[in-house]
C-alpha cells in the first residue's frame, strides 16, 4: 500500500483508536492523555491511496513478480 499517515491528536479519535488497538491484543486501552502532548506514545492513522497485491507472471518462460493494483471496480465485484 501507499498513502498518507497522520498522527491522531483529537482525544475522542485517540480513545476510539486505542480501544480498537488494545481489543486486538486483549488488553485494557490506555487513557487518551498517554498519547497526547509531551507523552512519548502516539497513535497514527493511515489512509491508503493505492493498494496492490503481489502476483506472478512469466516473460519468455522466466518467472517474474508483478503487482496487481486493487481498484474500486475490483473491490465492488
């Protein structure tokens, strides 16, 4: 994937993201304040602009790796 990553600074967004992240690990979410101001922890969100998967092909019987871009048309099939 390629895209844009930004630090989450809004307290309610941090709370939401922290709950999602800790839930995946079966842990208790940290308070939002631990991800704000001078505290060293941060939470980032990533917004993809391009997504692809790896594939394979051949050129003159030689195996090669290729990228197959995932487009909206493919996602909605």
